[in-house]
C-alpha cells in the first residue's frame, strides 16, 4: 500500500498549540521534527491486529518512564492478547480508540489529550503518549518512574526526638509525605509549572479554611509574575517571591522536614514545594520560627521552654561576644572586676594588635574553617578539626598573635551560632556580628547599642507576606506568648497563633467535644 | 497578616506614653527634687503624676470630641485659623528644641560615663541619624520598635530595682511633710515636667485604630512611670541622704555606681546600665522627632512626613550644639521648660479643654 507522504513544516514555539491530526503519519512527522536530536526519546511504531492491522505509535523518554509497565501492560495486550480473544479485529476496526481505551490497556492512570505541545510536555516529564491511527485524540499513560533518592533523615535539621523522614528531590514523594500527615480534604495541594524552559512543578499547600487568603493571593500574584527560564531549586522561588532581596534576613522559612511543614500548614501558613529540591518553603515566617525546632513540640514543655531561652541567649551571644570583648578591652575595662581586667591585660601584653584586629583575625579564621569544613570531602573532614583546634587555636596564642581570652570568645561564638535551629538565620547573625564588631571598635558599648538600635529599626520594618517579622513580640500578641519564647503544655495551646491571622483560630476544642 | 493602615493599637499607645517621658531627665531628677523639697520628693512626684493624669484626661476629652481630626486642625477649629497656626508653630518649636536638648544631654552623659575622649559631635551624629531613620518610617514602625525594645527596657528596670545597695538608710526619708505648701508646689512643678513627653498623646489620636481606652492605658503608663520615679528617688535619698544627693550631678547613675553586685562578674555596672538606658533615651528622641515632623507636615500641608524629618535635621543638630557646656545646657532646659514647656504641656491642653467645653455648649 502506497501512502502519500504529506509535507510537514513545523517549528516549535512554547506558545503554539497544534491540534493532533487524524493522520498518524503527520503526527509522527511533527513529533520527530520537534524531538530531533533528542536521543533519549524512544519512538515505537507498531501495528495492532496482526498483519494489515492499524498503526499505532508511542514515544517516551528513556530513563524517566517505566519500561516494564509499557511492555507488559500496554504493548502486550495491544499486540498479542488482542489477537487471542474475541471479538475479531475486523469487527472493532472502526472503534479502535474506544476499545483501546476501555478494554485493552491494563493501566490505571491515563488521560486524553489533543494538543501536541502539551503532549510532548507531559512526555518530557516521564509519561508516555500513545497515538492511534485515524484518531485525533491521544492517550497519555502515566508511566513516571525515574531514579529517585529514597526518603532519608535530613542532614541539616537533626532532632533527637521526632520523625526521621526528610524531603527528597521528587515532588510527588514530598507531597505524599505531607498528605500522610494531613488527611483532610480541605488540605489543598495546588500545582503550577514555573520556568519557561524548565517547566518545574511547584506545589502550593494550605488548608483552605485556615489559611489567610490574603497571604495566598499575594503569593499567587508573585508567582504569576515570575518569568524565568528555569527554576533549579526552591532557593530560586524564595528569592523571586521575597520583598526585600538585599536583606540578610530570610523572608521565607526553609526546611527539610515534612513534620515542620505540616505543623506550619496547620497553623494557617502556606507551604511551597519545588520539584528537584529537598527544601520546602514556608510563608509567612516570623523570627519566632527561627528559634523553634520541631522537637520542642514532642518533648516536655518545661524543658522546651528552657531550651528556647537557651537558643535566644545563644543567638544574642553569637552576635555580641566578640564585640563585647572589643568594647570592654579597648574602651571600658572598668566594667569588669579589676583582677579580671588586669589578667586580660596581662595576656594581651604580647599581642601587637588592637583588640579589633585581633578579633577580626580570629573570627575570619573561624569563618574560613567553617566554610572549608562544609566543602571538604567527608573522609578528610576531621583534618579541619585538627588544623582549626590545634594549629590555629593553640599556635596563634603561642605565637602571641592573639590572646587566650580571644580564643575563648571565638569558641563561645561558634558554639552559640551552631545552636540556632535555622541555618539561614545563623548565617544572617554571622554577618551582623561583624557589623557589631566594627561599631564596637569605634564607639565601644555605645557602638553596640547603636548597632542594636539600627538592626532593630531594620527588622521592625521587615515584613514577610504582610506579617511583621518580629511578631508575636512586636506587635505584641499576648495569647501567642504561649508558644513563642515560652512553650506551654499542649493542653493549653488551644488556639492557633493569631499573628498569622488564621480564619479558624481554634485548634483544640473542649473536652466534651464541642468547640 | 496585619492591616497595613499605619494605625496603632491601644497597647502601643500605652507603650509610647510610657517610653517617651523616660529619658535623660531621670538621671538628674532626684537631685533637683532634693534641692527643692528635700525629703518630700516622693510626695511631689505623686502629686505631679496626678496633675499629669488630669492633663491626659483633658487631652482624651478633646480627642473624643474631635477624633480623628488632625491635631493642627483641632487647634484651628478651637482657636481660629490664625491663633491655631501660631500655637502649632509653638508646639513645633517646643518638640524641635527638646529633641535637640535631649540629644545634647544624652551626649554629655555618654561622654562622662562611656566615651571620655570622643568629641560630642561624633556621639550626636549617629544617634540623630538613627532617630531620623526611625522617625521617617512612620508611626506604625515606631510603635513596633517600642514594642521590640520593651523587653530590654524591662531587663534594665529589673536590674535597677534589684540592685543591692549597702548602707541604705530609709530613715533618711524622714521628716515627712515638714514643708511649706508653696515650696511643695515647686517640687510638684519639677515632678510634673519630668513627665514631659506624654504630650505626644495630643498627636496620636488620628493614628489610633480605636481610641476608646486611650485614657485608661495612658493613665496606667503614667502611674508606672510615677512608681519608677518614686522608687529611684527613695533609693537615692536612702543611700546618700538629702544633703549629699543635692550635690550630685547624676544621682541616679551615682546610685547605680554605688551598688554592689555580690559575687561580681561585673564591677562597673553603671556603664553597662547606662548603655541599656541609651535605648530609652532613643525612644524619646525618635518620638519627639516624629512629633515635630508631623506638626510641620500638617502646617506645610504635606501628606507624607518623611521628607520633613530630614528638612529640620540641621536645625536639631545646631541647637544641640548651642550650649557651651553641660551647666548651660541645664540652664537652657530650665528656661525653656518655664516658658515653652508650661505653655505646651500644662496650659494648652487645659485651654483646649475649656474652649471645647464652651464651644460644645454653644453648639
């Protein structure tokens, strides 16, 4: 049989919408033109109904689709089983599409589509398209099965008590981790594709009747404005939805823990998952979240309160310790007892630098060690400990470059900054520390107070999706104090945090079951 | 999400009325009182607080009637366009000069207790600069800033109250009430002006989300301030005695200096406490700057007060450097209080109250 080959002239553009033609050859031609030089795409043409049967065509991306499923549950019934059972092929020849869809394929999840660009889009994310001759519809079989990392414990947020699962790079697994924790039909997972070329899946998660609708609207309007070629990680989204891009303070919370996201969603906040990124974003965020850990809610409340105080003190110390050292040694030695002042002066006797230079040297060294420690391959990671601890610490003192007190100060700073739960905030405080040190070297204690006031003015003006950054401390919400600096027993946490302005504020009804 | 309407809550009003009056005045207050009324200072403080409450009552009554009209508009309605404008200008000058003098006194104290060698100009400039930055953010960020510092302020006061004062003798407070009533009035006057700063309440009403409880919350703030002042005065007299207190320049700081921290890790606690106190002085400054820029903005018919804040910065800076030394600064403060201060915080609210009553009856 001779077929007249149609001339196909086709050029791809993301906005074009080409209808699937009834002529299967034309469709094949368009798709092959479109996916020319894409050697990871597999095309398979075959005939149904034995020799002289009708032509079918499927294509998928090798490595992203489940080959076994295609072989056994799509090709097998279509090519072989269909010939072994009644009715005969010739009887159903004219309604091939319906029969294929309803009787032949042994897969649960497929859709009908008729725009070629959309079909290619779906195939590139792992599905398989099945073209049937003389039909202007295409069956899209869900065959996504690509290499994924299994769910494992998050490395940046470790808890002693609490779930051990963390997000992976696959958005579907991640949404499942959250859905398992929120079995409520009112919990919505809205998906969007962002990135002109990357078409990355973004999932926006919230509970419909708790979330503050204004936050949601604001988020959508910001997401709609994004017009970028690719979204590689959730960090891209974070930067694109934040108001103050130069700020050192993160205006969205990042976490690797599904339990943290679920808890936030229950509080009326919005979670954002990005495909290919194990970090979820939570908006809005307040300073509160940075000193809390998921663990606080699982362990005993009094101890949690104590630990929260500890973290706040650690946060203050990690900013203040070196600048206080500078201020006291070079401006106000009278503040500390005379004996201590004398012994500090004695240890500093051989040090040729002013306190500021001494502190900068040691803090910069510490930052270097820290950065190197992160980048070092694991087997030689412990080298950094030896180099840092022995060589820099002890040798620098022995060489008379820094005083032993300075080494203690740096150690306190380091330990304090590691006890802040949020990595991004800890980094912000690291930067602040240097500003405080410079101010202390010029004005002493007055400089520290000035930089405190300056920082506070900045933070007070900062908002994350309309929520003041320092809430519930400023503006002050008395009822939210139960779960901010303090952590009352769960029995008393009857309302959701009001500073997120949830629609439904009651989280725990009375004992008789009423609200 | 908090509505972004540049309005403040009643709690924030209470904080503003609480934090604005407390500034540098408290450092000298005990010696001024000791000079004028000897041991009866605490009584005059309480009486001064009561007068202050009365003024606040007047302010709230006027506000209830005219709210949410702007302050300058209220003035114009009450006293006519010409007189109202003049009054507004006087209040503007009052806030401007007092913010300048507040900065000067603060700089002098800082120089004395923290930075012996730094020239005044270098102390004043960054402080004013920060004050301007905060003031131009608008009332809502200012209020949130006040809320954010209240924790530190609370720590400061707790530290001051917990000070262990060896050799305190509370019998120094005797004799009580052995004083001519007219002389006591002099003390009441001193006390009353130590509360100056509460008058910013006049300007706050257009910014309130709901002003029903404003008298109650401001009254609580004033009572709290009275309590703090009385405690400090009593401690000073008990520790130093009347005669010695009179001679001290900054009795409050001397009091802190004379305290003893058992098992001391910190010895010179007055430097540390004074640094914490800087935040309190800063709140006063920021509020005064905001106050004068609001009035200037209204007078110049500007919608945004943002640029006005910067416009008058040189004036504040120059006025703050006018007095030659600390003694002449105190003299100037005294002179201004006797003239401008009397008018703005005592006479004007009373006058406004009376006129509004008369006008109200007519209407």
